[in-house]
C-alpha cells in the first residue's frame, strides 16, 4: 500500500505510541488527583506542555490542550470575537479558503452580527499582506488566516501578516493544523497571537490538539466545567493522547530540515511527472507550498472514481479535503483559486511524508496516468 | 465499505461502456458543474433495445448506476424500459449510500431521455408527462 | 497500591486496550477517506456506534461521539437552550449538586437571560419527581438532572422524572457520566431525551465520550467544521478512543449484574466499617447509591491531608471531586446536602470497582481510622 | 508531585506538634469554614522562644508550613520572630503551589498572633501596626 494522504491523517509514529502506552496501561491516574498515580499523570501533562511550547517557541502556560484542530479553531475565533464585541469591534478578516472549522465558525458569528471579510486567495492560493492591511478597519477585532492550506498546500506570508496585525493592534490567529511539525514555526518572531494545531497531522494520535494563546490575551472556554487547563478547557485530560501528540511533535521538529529535504524532493518529482499529463494543472503556487503537498486538477474526470481506482491499485489519495467527502459540492478551496466547477471535480491530492519512497513515487507516476486515461475514455465530456 | 460489492463490481468492470456509431436514440443528463454527466446510446429493433452503450463522467456510484441501468434495459421491450425506476437500479446494486441515490436517478433519467430522443427522431407519439423534467436541482 | 478512586477515573480494561491497538497502529486511516484504509476506520466507528447504542437501548444514529462527558454536557444543554429560546422558552430546571460541566454551562446561560431553578437535593442527596413537577412552568425548555452524583453516589429517580418531562413536553437531559456502565440504562423506557457519558469512567480511555440525542430532537454543534458525526460534531474522529470506549462499555454492560453484586458487597462492608468511626457520617442516601460509592465526612480534619497520608499508605482516594482539587472551597455537593463548611472539608470518597478485593477493604478499614486519629490529634478544633 | 520533598517531609514528620501546658502566648488564626486553622503555643524565656508547639487543622501545606514556622522561630529572639515572613516559610519549604501560598501566610500570622498574645498578657508595649489584621479574606 502506498499511503499518500498524509494531509488527511498520518500514521501514529512508533515514538508517539511508545510514549502513550504507559498512560494507557499502568499510569492511568486522573491528573487532578492528589495521590502519586494522579500526580504522575499531571507531570506527564506538564512535560508535554513544555515540549509543545518548545516546538512553537513559547511558554508552557501559553499552551491549552484541546480535542483537535477543529476545537482549537472554534475556541480561538469565538474567544477573540467575544473580546472584540466587548470592545465594540465586530469585524473579522479571513480568507475564502480556510478550513470549515474556521469558515463555519465565522458564519455562526455573522448570524450574531459580526461582519466577515474573506480575502481573495488568487490563482496562486496565497493572500498578500497588503490585502490584509487594506482590509483592516477600526472595527477589526481579529485576523484569522491559515498557515498553510490543507488541500493545495500553499503557505501564507504569516510573519508579514503577524507584524502588520501587531502594528495595527489587531489579534492574529492562524490555523496551523497543516503546518505544525512540517514547517518551522516561531510564534514570537512571527507575531502570532493564537495558533491551532492537531496531533494526527504530524504522526500523533487523532482526537487531540492544542491551542497556543499568547500570554495576556484572555481566552474564553468553549467547554465549561472542571478546572482543567487553567479553567479554560474543562474535561478530564486525554493524557495518553496529549503525551503522544507532544512526542510526535518533538520528533517532527527535531527532524524538520532532514524531512523537509527528503519530502520536497519526492514532491517535486511527483509534480514534474504529473505535469506531463495533458489538460491537468497544478493547484496553487509552485514554490510556497508544504513539503509534501501535490494537488492537481485533471479535466474530464471526476475525483471520486479516480480515488476508487487508485485504491484498487493500492494508492491512498484524496480529492479535496477528506472531511467534506460526504458532500457533493466541489471543494471551496479549488473554487477559491478560480477553478471552474467542472474542473474542480477532477482534483487529486497526494500528500507525502518522510516514510514515502522514490519507488512509491515511480509507482504513482505509472498508475495515475493510466487511471486518468481510462476514466477520460469513459467520459462524455472528454473530447477524444 | 462505502459501496456494496455489487456497486464496486459494476464500477470496476462497467458493462456496455462506449458509444454507438449510429444510435437510434441518445440521452444526456446531469451537468459537469455538479460533477455528474451520463450519456446513453440506444439501438432499437422492433420495439426492443438491441444494443446500449453509456459514457459517464461521475463518481463511482454514477458509473455503477449507468452500467447497471444499461444491463437492465438491454434486450428489453420499450414498455419495459419505460418502467425502469431509479429505485430498481439502486436495489439491483444492493443499495447506494443516501447521498449517492441521485446517481441512480440520473441513470433512470438518462435512459428515459434516450428513449424520448428515439421517439422524437422517429416521430413516434408519446405522452410527454411520462418524461419528467430532467433537472439537476431535483436530485440534490 | 489500592486504587479506590474509580469515580475520578478508571484503569483502561485489557479488552478496551486490545480493541484500540489496531487503530493506533496499522488501521490509521481517516474515517472520511474513501480508500479501504479510511473505510476500515469508518466501519470501526459504525460498529462502535452500534455497540454504544445497544448498551443504552437506542439506535446508532442517536449517538454522537464527543471528547468526553464535559463536552457532551455542554453541547446537550446549549443545544436544548437554543431550541428553547427559538420557541420563547428560557427556563431551565436542574439540581444544586450537578457536575460543574452542567452548572457552569447553566451559569453561562443565565448571563444570556435564561432563568435557572436549581432544585434542593436534601440531606439524602436526591430530588423527588414532585419537586420537578412543581418547578416546571410554561416557560421551561429543559430539565437536566444527573443520573447519579459523582461525589456521593446518590442515584436520582430518572425514570419518574423522564415520564413527567415527557408528559409535560419538556426536554429531559441527564448527565449519566457516573451511571453508564454501572447501572442498567434504557433511554427509551426511562424517557430520556439526551444523555451524556464519558469513556474513562467505565474502564474506557480518557478524552472520549458520547451524547445520546433522541431521534427528532434537533442538535446544535458546539464544535463547527467538517461533516463528521452527521454535521453535529466536527473534527477528525478519535477512532481508537471511540473503539476503546465502546469495547469498555460493552464489557461493563455484559457483566453488570455480576459486577454490581460484587462491588456493592465491598461497598457495604466498607461503609459498615467506617460507620464505626465516631463523629463521621455517610454522605447521601444509604440505599439509592452507586454500587461502588462510599463517601463520608469526618469532623475535625481536612480532606487533603487525609488523602496524602493515605497515599503514603498506598491508598488512592479522593475528597470531593478530583477536578475541583485546584480549589480551596469545600465541595458544592456536600454543601448542597447540608454539610456545614467545616465538616465538608473533612470528606473522603472511596469509589470501588470490580477489581477491588475484600482484602483491600480490610486494609482500608485498618488504615483509615489510624489516619483520622492521627490528624484529629493534631487538630486544634478536635476536642480530645 | 504537587509538593516539594521538603513540604512532604514536614507534612509527614511535623516538628513540634502538640500543645504547651502553660504557654506564655497562644495564637490561633484561620477558620474552620475555610478549612485551615493554626494554633501556635509559645514558651518565652528572656526574650527568646524557648519552646513552641502547634496544632493545625488543614491541608498538607498548612501542616508543613506550621511545622516549618515553628522550627524557624525555636530558640530565636523575639525580634527575630517578628521578622518571620510567609515568604521565608515558603522558601524554606522549597516553595508552595500558588494556590497554597496562603498557608504560609497563615503560619506567619499564627506566630505573630501568639507573640501579640504574649505581649498582651505581660503588658509589654508594642506597635499595634506591626500586627497586621489577621483576616481570612485576605489570603484568598
Ligand atoms: C457527573 C459527571 N459529569 C461530567 C463529568 C465530566 O466528564 P469528563 O471529565 O470526561 O469530561 C464527570 C467527571 O469528571 C462527572 O463525574
Ligand atoms: C487546515 C485544517 N484546519 C483544521 C483541521 C481540523 O482538524 P481536526 O480534524 O483534527 O479537528 C484540519 C484537518 O482536518 C485542517 O487541515
Ligand atoms: S448532481 Fe447534477 S444531476 Fe444531480
Ligand atoms: S483559607 Fe482561611 S485563612 Fe486563608
């Protein structure tokens, strides 16, 4: 099997699993409990918090553990909006190709009376700092722009946007779910106020994430209850998951340059090979993209049938984002970069990690054109 | 699995793929914007479907539905073709996921559109009400 | 070590861990992905949903997976409140000794203009259906009453309250976090509209829970984003956690009568032994209590020092609920049943499970009186 | 661990627990409602603490703070006792968790209350301002 859907989720690393196992077996105490078994869990949480903080270059007390990237996005945005409203500011800036965890939260806020500006991301899949600068008004309480896009892998000019927001005194949140563990992130240097990440996108476990919130910025709980996470996120902590996420993030960050070199070489080879298919086009900027992201649109075919045939040939890939596969609409990301509806249906995302090999790339470059040919031959919209 | 074995079989080995050079009727429904287009070619001899081919742009269930629908009408009388329902197509496939039922609707409509085309071309009278409007919005 | 804090959290069962491991190792697909690896995860979710539904006697499409009991409580209550508000009803009935996940959510709603009636739970730690009946007005949109209390273990007359709420056409939610896997629950027969549970309270993993919502009752997402959980709870699913929770719940429900018999015998022996300590009192009704719950107040001493000394003697116990241990205030539950502040500080909760033994009970009955004596001797408020 | 080794040592093996039969000064602070009461008994010889005992109703850090505070004043001159601070008690214990710092405050206050009682009983003049009001609310 060739797993080329690492943007959807990743295989749990051995390091992460081994870090988790003690907390799934003997060290099962509740971190809120006084006795040693509980304090052992509390210490594991403290260490995990320090590890995550080290990777982001912040302080441990700026890290809040959540159940994943979606929860972190929801909480960050709602909290910033509450703070904005209290100050009479109800304008939020984002982009048209954010993850639904961001977009749907913004839609909810619009119903509550907030005004949302979604910046155009152009054919390149990138916003410019100028667009942000021009969109900021006296009423703006939040800029939320993803670090890197999950479908087309384009990386945004986060440091420049961060500087600008800091200068204009506007909160800046970034959904770094696709970036954490894959790109060097320094929340201080990049002037990021809030950042979301999710464990399972960098070989950590599913169902656990983190929210970084810069010291001094008030955070409102999304989940109310017990005193966990300094009263900002109630619920008995997923100790094993948190420990596993921290171990995976550390492993990813420790090997970042090495993995980046390896994975982007595979990516470039794959892109070069797929570029040869006629009536296909790479989605998003060629240079500012995640090391592992390959995203194409192929005319005349529909994504799902391509994926099923690739699955038959042992290749795990995706078309648009996995979490919208229940939907019939084409990806809002591909529409946002200007792909026509009929072309957006024919998208293919291959997302690589350091475990992929050159032989796998060769196999994909052999199989994918065959599948596309086969489907185009069956397609009434394809002029043979 | 998302799909039944039957769906996967028809998806992997679609029956009657292709075009007919001199068809007696052709029906095309759906639209590329929605991601599904089906085109059915009919050859008709003595009020019977003597041959049928399809081309489909669409998801796994659209391809399987086209394949199954063509199998179901091949060799059948036009009256029998007229009785084809999307429900029958979906059932013959051992069911479809709820959000994919529209693909079987599309298959029924493509067959009917081809039949209507045959009647139109040959100036055969029919009750237009029998051919419900083929509308992309309808199946969402 | 004697682990007698199963109400705080439980040891993951071997069955649950074994059920989880494949999903932490090779079966790491995203359930939203089309290819086999993803569909394998999707099937695991479907099976887990069926299992949980079987245990509660409901349909799988009435089960929504969450990150734990707190999230389930928050979502159920906020969702019911939204529905109420849409119909012009803004009164909610609950009790004064709910978990903070409920109480804090209700406080949030009060700030939004809801009126909340917290019913008295008496010295017995139980509400009566009559109290509920009398509190319901035309404005009432929700009754939320816990199935069993987490600190003192008292079981509420849920079926009677359920019938009453159904008759009066008021939504009924119950926080069954302490009850699921420990008591026979039948949401249909008991007329429960919404029910929360949490995996780690019945030998499942931490950080995963479920919300039952009766078919036909609209549910509003708390976490917005992807299409997971039929669009009611976004975020990549914690597949391993969900599978583990389902396996643990099934195991618990399959052995319910047997475990209940064993655990309540241990409980009764422990209660009888501790009853002999002067100036101590059992908290909550003697009969309507969870099989494993033993809760006492001892005059003249403070809980934390008791716990630390018990920990030194290898006994894991709690004083009030674990999640409020960051607080200096005495337990709101003990105050609710009328314990004076100074007495509420001296509380001890021992919560047993089927893995506890009679020898352990004997050890506890030897050690606890010694610790209490020692501390009372040091206490200026204890008249020797 | 929640507490330092030092705290746990003083909690497990508290020094100077008990009462003095004929104390020269007694101080009691805190209240049972809050879950912390400390009572300090002083024996004073020639302006020096010749003996000290304590009784405490409270958490681990309250017991450890009482124990440490009594150790810190035993054998010391009354001027030195007057200089005892809660900070010094907490530091001597290698620190306390933030929400437990009030226990060291209580220990300082109990010692000062006992000293004040000694002055009062023996009609020794002192500056009342030196003895800040001992108030349960203050430390929350
Ligand atoms: C009665 C009750 N409700 C809710 C919760 C919250 O569950 P969780 O900590 O899993 O979110 C708990 C336990 O902590 C509980 O005992
Ligand atoms: C950019 C982005 N944001 C948010 C999420 C949501 O993360 P999770 O599914 O872990 O909640 C994802 C992935 O699903 C993502 O790719
Ligand atoms: S999706 Fe286009 S016809 Fe239904
Ligand atoms: S808690 Fe009572 S004195 Fe601080």
